């Protein structure tokens, strides 16, 4: 057995010394030191030898293992010291690195803020964890309003809540600075919605606010029309319909003309043949909101508007399931 172990060590060290690269060296390590290697098989027979012969066989096996390990270490060091021209095979095909890009909602938010920046709007940010005052009271939402119910709002244990709208940013900003104010506030909001193809408990909004002397509903209309045409094309038309919101008076909802069928397809998956797509709400800021932040409603007027980014993205790209935006499926994201 001693002679067999010596021959095995000589054979292994010779092949290890001739290894061309680290991959081949690792294959030799497995062949000669792995669990199913010849060395392990020989060492497994030591227990079958007479008791007097076992110490010498064990010593021989130990010498063989140390010789192989030393040869492996020496060859590994030698291969690592080679110059780059010897260690790298330039004939191996390269692997193209994936190129990252913006999420469709992020890209849309950037595009919208750029559009409003050209109209003089700055960008403002605010916390997603809010108190009831900034989320409801200062926005003229009475205590008995359905939006404040537990089934609509995520209330936290410490008396705070997850904001249900980015209008809270407008309140915080008006508390900190005097008019004129012209800002847009993008961000994520939360509501207790049943998740389906068109609803989600977490989604994104972009709110706009303009306060100054002499601001009118005509200014609001012009701002929304300019945004729509720059975002969806010059052919886009905007329709305003009367509505009610606690924090604006008068209030409107605005619709965009369907960019997919222009109202000519009764089976259109976006507008259902009506030719119009409901986008969001807007209106003139209610005087009660100005009083809550210390503005004089007799001196200043303003408008506010909002929109859901997911809804605009769905209209723009013909997406029929809002859940796709938050599932992080690369097959979906790579399309943009």
C-alpha cells in the first residue's frame, strides 16, 4: 500500500504541475482529494490491514495527501502570478452587461415634472406618514367624511396614518412660505382598496398647486390643457365636468380624449367607445384651506389639481392591469 500511495502522489503532483489554468486545477483537486478520489479509496482500506501495518500505511497516506495539497497550492500561486496576457483567453466570447433603465412610473414622473417646470412649477416633497390634521383637517375634510373611515385609511398605532393623497405636501408648503406658490408634488399614497386590475392599496399621485393674486379657473384650464398636449400629443383634447372635493370650490373632474381610438371604436379597451378617459380632479382652492394655513382668501386665489401616475401610464401605454407596475417583473419593465 505504501508503494501505491507513493505512485499516486507522483502521478497527482505531475498532472497538477502541468495544469493550464485554475479551472483545470480545480478539476484535479476534486480528482485526487475529493470524496470519491483514489486517495480516499486507498485510505478507506487502511482499516482492513493488520494492526501492525496500519501506522505505516496511515503515515504514507498522510504524506501523499500533504504532497498533493502542496502541489495544488504551488500551482495555484503560479497561475495567479501570470501576466494578464497569459491568464486571460481573449478568444472567449464576451457577455453583454444588462443596461438598467427607469421604471415606467419614474420616467413618467420625471417627464411630468419637466413639463410643469417649463410652466414655472417647482417640485416639492413631503412625508408619507402623516397626521390627521395635514391629511384631513387642513384640507377642509370634516370628521364625518367617509374618507376618514377605517375602511379607507391606514391608521397607525401612534395616532398617525399613511397619507391618502399628496395634497398634504401643499398644506405643509403653504404653512412654511407666503404666496406666490407654484409647485407640483409627486409621491406614493395609500388607501384601503381591494387590489384588482384597476385598483391598488399603494399607488402614485402628482398634485399641483398655484396660489397668487388673480389666479382663475381659466389659468387652471390652460395649465391642464398644456400638460395634456405636451404629454400625449397636440391632438389631445381636455374636458372639464363639475364635481365636488372638500378642499376645492368650484371643483371639476377632467378627462382626456382617447389617444387610442379617438372615440371611433365602441370596443376600445381604454375609453369603452366614449372617446374620453377620466383622469383626475381639480378646482379652485377652497377659502377654508387658505384660512387653515394663514393665507388671506380675500387677497389670494389659487387652483389645485391631481392625477394618478399609474392611470396616466395605463392610458399612455395601453396597459390594462395596474398590478404590473409593482410586481417587479423584468419582462414587463424591459418593455420601457
